[in-house]
C-alpha cells in the first residue's frame, strides 16, 4: 500500500466514527470497526464490554497515533481461532480528557495485574476505574471476572485469555 493510503486509513476511521456518532440517535454510537467490516466477533465483544468504539489490533495499528486507545482485553472469540487483542478508541488525539487518561492508566494497571494473577491489585485498580467512571463497561466486566477468578484457582494452563462462550 502506498504511503498516502496509510495516512488516510486512520483519518477515515476517525471521520467515520464521528459521522456515525453524530447521526446515531441512540445513547451509544455504533462501533466504526464492527460497522465497517461486519466482524461479528467484534460486535459480540462490544456487547460484553459496553464499548462504543472497539477494534482489534490490526485496526489499532492502522489508526496509529490518530487516537487515544486503551487495551481492553485479550479475547478468544466463539468458535476458536486466534486470540484477539481488543482496544477501545477513547478519543481523537489531543481531545482526551484528564478523566479518560486517568481511567486508561488505572485500567492498564488493573489489566496487567489481572494477567499476572495479582487479583487484589487488579481489583484495587478496577475499583479506582469505577470511582472515576462508575458505568465503565470494561472495568465492570474485568472486575467481575477478577473477583470470580480470585476465589478459584484458574490452573497452571491459564494464560490470561478470556474465552468467549
């Protein structure tokens, strides 16, 4: 792909997201990635996490520095395949609020602790997320999962990948 096309992809994703957000009359605009590529795996994950703009690692790489992202999870979709690293587009570059940046910082620390089986630390960071944004879907989902896993040993084969059922 030529150099100008790589520049247009992130810009087109942001423009599409903004147009869809402005034209959508519901409370949550649809995900630009799920809407443009019809990927049912992303649509299902979007419902799990309650995220407006969810994308996989490929789309996140294409976006580059065009937006503020937070990694949400590593998910193995229904039907198997390879795990997908999921990202939320929080805002265009330069438009992120202090609240969004603090949320991302605590969530990243919680996700890291979760993957390292440091359940108490993960729960502390995720509770901090919910103090910042009480209705944050990813924080709620990961906190519930962390609470469940802290009460049971996931076993030595556990790799931190969430398997969608």
